């Protein structure tokens, strides 16, 4: 081997070793929202696995859907002097003070999967999908699927005040704007849970002629869609046929529903937010490299043409 290559190889190995060594020493606090959905459970598992793989000590705090618990957990991480903090913010507002405290303590914060309405200097980076785009992808699919046919949509919104609920609504509305045959007849929060999705859909079905007037159900996540599918079946209708079902996340259960002909489309949200977050933190800790402010993950549409049974099999063991 030519010396120059040997040198480059040694330098590469040395930098890998030193990055790994830095990461191995890192202690990171993670304030997770809770376990409201299959997607959330997978994000938690993937984050723990990524930390273990990289030799990072992860301090995990489950906020049980409460912002006050997240604020408490972040203050606890600051008091313990962690090297960095990951936070999946349950709602968008009310973060300035606590993020300011982390900044004051020189602890970089990375936002995972949801955004905040706060100054961008208060966090190092945000790893999330383009949630407006997710709504667009879902809406574009519906526009294409129904063509000129009149279509009354019922919408199951995510957690009130959370960025995915705000943005997925916005994106969907933008996509159907200009298609006057498609209207959102009813829209209510199902809080991203299966049980609430079912309950809210039961109300929609009753209010809309037993469901006969509903053309499509748009759910801001798959778990609410799965709850809604059950409500449609209980009302004696066929989900996926009598009422089209479009949602977001791409969790195994929606692929099982799709394989059974009971769901029509989902937009994928990767549960691996921690991988890019740890990469950014490792580079920042190593040589102060500032990551992009927004690291955007992909939003891919899946329909029954995409081998739903195969997708179910491939995903079912991944922590969902
Ligand atoms: O913030 C991401 C959203 O939160 C997921 O789409 C949903 O399933 C989760 O609860």
C-alpha cells in the first residue's frame, strides 16, 4: 500500500476512534413524550438501541404526555450536568425558559420529531419530518384517488397544540384547496391514540348518517386510523372501500390493515430520529461542527401496491 493511502487510512481510523471515544463518554438525557402510539414506542426503542450501539449513556424520562413533566425532566438533566439533551416536545409553545436554562448551562439540546415556537438559538438542531409535506402527500393521494367525485372527509387530528397536528392539518388543507368536490366535514382531536381515534370516529359516524355520507377518513397518525377502522367496522361498513382511510406513520398495524383491504394509504415517518441526532451531537462535541438547523427526514407514500404484507413482516419486530 502506498504511504499516502496508509496515512489517510490511519487518519480515518484515528478520527473514527476518537469520534467513537467521544460518543462513548457522552451522557445524554432524553425527555420522551410518552407512549401514545406504536410509532412513539418504536422511536423510544430505536433511540435506546442507537445510544447503546454508540456507547452513549442514555437517561430516559417518560413525560406521560405532560409538558410540565418534560420541563421537570429537562431541569433534572441540567442539574445532573448531562452532555446533551434530546427532547420530543409534546406541544409547540412554552419552551423558552427551560431551553434558555439549558443554553445557560452550555448543554446542547436537540429536538426530536416535533418542533417548538421559540428562538432557534435555544437548540442545536431539530430532527423531524416536514409535517406540512406529510399532510400534502396524504391530501394529494386523496385528490388523485377520488378525481371529480364528491368526497366528504372526516379528520382525526393529533394532540392539540402539537406541531404534527397543526402542520399535517395545514398540508392536507393546502392539497385539497381548489378541489371543491372534497370538503372536510368534521375535524376533532383523537390525541394520537387508538382508543380516542375510535371514540371520535364513532361520533363522526353517528353524525354522518351512520357513516353513509363519509367518503374518507384522514387521520394524523396510523394508531388513530386503526381505532377509526374498528369504529367503521362496528358501524357495519367496510373501511378501505365504503370509507377510504389515509393516515401517517407507516406502522406495522396499518400495513396489516392494508393487506386486509381496510386501509388505503399511509405516509412513512421514520422512528430513527436518534441516529441523525447523535451524529450531529458527536460532530459538534468533537470539533464544534454546527449541524444544519433542521434535519428533515423523508415522507414516503405507501399504498396497497407496495406489498403491505411484506412491509408488515419487515417492521413488526422493530419495536412498534
Ligand atoms: O410527532 C410524531 C407523531 O407523534 C407521530 O406521527 C405520532 O404517531 C406520534 O404520537
